[in-house]
């Protein structure tokens, strides 16, 4: 039972694993990277039925190689850039976040059995995948998107 004021804990299991030509977490140039996502037992190709009708996927994965001791809870400058403001960890998409979760929208190139071929997934080789969802436009923003100038600079070469 959870005590008052304590955050509940949950456990999750990987449903798949990424195979990528990138073995290191590099900040830029992910757009042309082609990777595969292979389902782990007990999941098989039946779990992917119908997914080929979608052009894009939302992939939830674990930054499993981030040392839990390096997790950030407060402010920092994204990428350590002194020209950008100090912002809280929840105002950025850094890998050293409290639950080490990454979310990426990538292009679905094809399916073969229990394996997906994707482009633009910013996850390195061996990354555990926690969930795969078809990307639906209706789950995207329903109003105008606003973001600060520094974030556009940060993302200029990301994809």
C-alpha cells in the first residue's frame, strides 16, 4: 500500500528491442537512421497485425544506459549550452530524466514477421522498447504549438 505523499512505483517489461547502426547516444542526425524493432516473447507477429496501414509509430523506450545516479531533478541548460536558459527537466527531452523514458515518433518503413523496420527512431542499439503505438493525427496538438526559440535551435539538426 502506498503511503500518503509517496509516489507509487510501477514495473514494466520490454515488449521489443531496437537494433540500430548507432551504438552511442549522439544528439543529432537521426532522420535517416534506419533501425529495426523486434518483438520479444510472448509477442509475435499477430501483435503487429494491421500496423502496416500506418505511416508512423510512437515508440516508448527506456534510456537503459543512463546511470540512475546521473538523473536530473531540477534545472539545467540543455546540452550545457550557455546561450540557452536553465530549464527544468520536464521542460526538455533529455535522457537523464527521472524515469529514463524516451518517446519518439518515427516512420514505419515495413514489417516482416515480428520485426518492424523504422526510420528516424532516436534510440540506440539494444534499447528496450516498452510500447509501440500507431501514430494518429488526432492525438497530435489540436491547437497551435508554441515553443521557445532555444528549442528550435536545439532541434535544428536533430532529424
